[in-house]
C-alpha cells in the first residue's frame, strides 16, 4: 500500500519533469544538467512521447536557430538510435526531436559492426546518452534483400549481417514462402534482426554491457510501422 503510494508519487514526479522538459525543448535544448537528470526510463518515455506527438500531428515547434546557438559549445543528447537508411524512417522526425537531442546511427538493415559499436560506446560512455534504441521497420528493403539472397557489388557482403535473422525465423518452412514476396515473413525477420542486433551489442561491447549491468543505460528494440508511423517498443 505504502509502496504503491510512493510509486504513484514517483510517476507523478516523472510526469511533471517530462512536461517541464517539453517546455524547455521548445526553445532550448538539452544541457549537462538536464541530461544528468534523465535516467533510462525517462529517456524511453521521452521517445514514446515524441512518437505520440508525431502521430497526433502535435510536434514541438522548435526554434532551430536558438538550438544551433545553444549547442554550439557542446551537446548533451539523451538517446542513441540505430535505424535503417530507409527514407521513411528518420529518427529525428518520427520521435519529434530537435538539434542536440539524439545520436542517430543509420545503416541499411540496422545491424552493428565494430565501427557502429565504437560509435555507440562514444555516444553512451563519453557523451552521456541513457538509452540505445535498435529500431527496425516494416517492409525493410535490406531485410528483403537478405531474404532473397540478393547479389550486387558491396551489398552482397553487407547483407550477410542480416542473414542470421533470416535463419532464425523457422516458419514457414516452404522455401517458396521464405522470400520478399511474403511480407509477413519479411517483417518477422526484421523483428529477429532487432533482437539479434541487441544480443550482438551486449556480446561484443564490454563497455556497453557493463553500462547496462550497472543500470546507467538501457538497450531496447523497437519496430517502426511504415503504414501508420507508430513505433512499437519490445519491452
Ligand atoms: Zn530498411
């Protein structure tokens, strides 16, 4: 009972903090102090709120010139988002974020390699972001390419990064249904690709897995639906 009351007060406090943060971000951007005040739960909530504003057409009308001025001496972003290069999936737009708010890493098929892990380590350990989002999307061309075993120049070896996700999806077994013509199969592979990417981050980056274990960051997967604009997080 008493604990429930504390939890309620905590969530109210977080709510007030969030509203204050939204007002702050209309004209300003994150500061060292505001970044330090955000934990990974709040960081996730800020992204959820941003996607909701995007869906409701109630995006914050930002003063970019002011944000440029404010970030000219330093940046204090709260989140790192790994997403696809797909022209429909711009993290800043779909999460309604401004200048200095998020580190945006983009590569076809949103997988990681050493260079991307290094970028994430910089973003979290040195620049202080509190959450890493691995964001897949429906109808992903790179995932379709991996499903179809497409061959083209450097794309051939790049698609190898997504192949483990194709193998991980066991249904359907009929080879004729395991290609880009079956969009439900493609979307299942995209989801597996997100889960495997998170596993790979934890397995291949000691810096980031230690930060997850000590609670200073969280890594979460999500899926952007290109038909609706909605992000669903895998919580
Ligand atoms: Zn894609």
